[in-house]
C-alpha cells in the first residue's frame, strides 16, 4: 500500500459497529489511522514434555477415559499427589 493512500475511517458508536465494519472492509486500507497499542504479556505457566512407556500411556489413556478426564489432567493430578507424599 502506498503511504498516505488510506481511506478515512468512519466514527463508530460501539465496538459492535467497528467489528461489523471490519468484517466487510480491509483493515489495510485504514492502517495509517490505527492507534499504536502497547501491552505487556506475562507468561505464568510453562509446559514440559516427558516420554513414558507405551504400555503406561495406553493404560493411562484407558483410565482417563473411564474417569472422563483428559489424560494430561490425570497425570498432573497423580504427580501432584505423589510429590506431596514425598515433599
């Protein structure tokens, strides 16, 4: 897009109007009129991956399915319980 060739952005009385407008129009045509946004992101959780034996994974998946919970949730619950016993 050529600098200074953006269209004039209309005024909106609600966020809904703005959303509806950009569902039908190209944001790039109004880019020069968009305000800069700054924000901080704080990542509080990290995920770690561990390998487990296939037989354990199969049994774990069966147990999780029978309890109607994701296998990851079940693993985390069991590990927390075991760690609290040791710690």
